[in-house]
C-alpha cells in the first residue's frame, strides 16, 4: 500500500504519456489491438516512442529492435542498483519486478530502500510491486483511452509536452556529481551533433560517447 500511495501522484505524468502513445500508434496505422499489445508487452515509454518513430520511417526491423534495446539499456543499470535490496527474492518475484521496472519506480524504490534500512527483503519486494502495479495499469489504460479518443483530441492540447518534461523531472534531481553532469551535457551535445545520422542511430552514438566521457571524468577525479 505504501508503494501504491507513493506512486499515485505521479500518474499525472504517466497518463498523458500513455495517452499520447495511444494517439500516435493509431495515427501510424496500427490497429487498437497492436497498440495495446505494444504497451502491455514492451511497457517502456521512451523505447516505444522510438520504435514507433523508426517504424514510420520504414527503418529495417533490426535497427528498430537494437535502437529500442539501446534506449532501455538504463534498465540494466537500474537493476544493478536495486539488486542488493531485491536480489534475494524468489525468481518469480524478480521476473515480475523486472517486467515492472520503470524510471519512476526505480527512483521511488531506490530512495525508499536507502531510508528504510530496517525493511526485510519481502517488504522491499512488496513496496516495489505496489509501485509497479499502479504504473502498469495507468500506462496500459491510458494507451487504450488514447486509441479510442485520439482522433477527437484538439491539436492545441499538445500532449507531447509530457514526454520531455517527465524525463527532465526525473533526471534533474539525479545529477548529483560532476560525472553525472558531464554525462548529461555530453549526451545533449552529441545527440545534436549526430542528429543527421539516419534511423535515430545518432542517439546510440551519443549515448555511448556520453557514458565514456562520464566514466573517464569519474576515473580522473578519483
């Protein structure tokens, strides 16, 4: 219940995000069933928008898959961070938590677990699962609403504002060290510099270079 309650206020960001994907998915020509499956199976906003954009540009399937995977590579880092807190859970619980891992509940769980040092592993798993259930239901539900009412939404509503604002709101508080800031700034600079590369592959180049620069900055400071 603590996980559910901690997550509810953030649905004002998640819902427009899912609604927008439902709208864009149907506008791209996908049937409602495919748009819903897209959200329910992949359930990763940034990767979904990236993949959909590449599909509209008729990018090769392998490029779509690899780019979406690259966008979601941050989940591997999230997993490594949470493993000391959740690693002793049964396999079926870890499988569900892997499916229900998002930027939002990673930040909530990481903060909560470091504060609640007396919690047991089952308590931490319960908290994380509570956050996941809320986000999954909101994401898939908002996607469905987007597929149904998308054509009726006025252009001035501009739901796409939720995408950059959501990530800025989540990332900005995490920039606590010089390597973090270097990595963030480098990713922006390189993403713009390689924007000409087709099929969004410039983002992959920018991400790799930004990680290298951040790691090298941390090494030199140490």
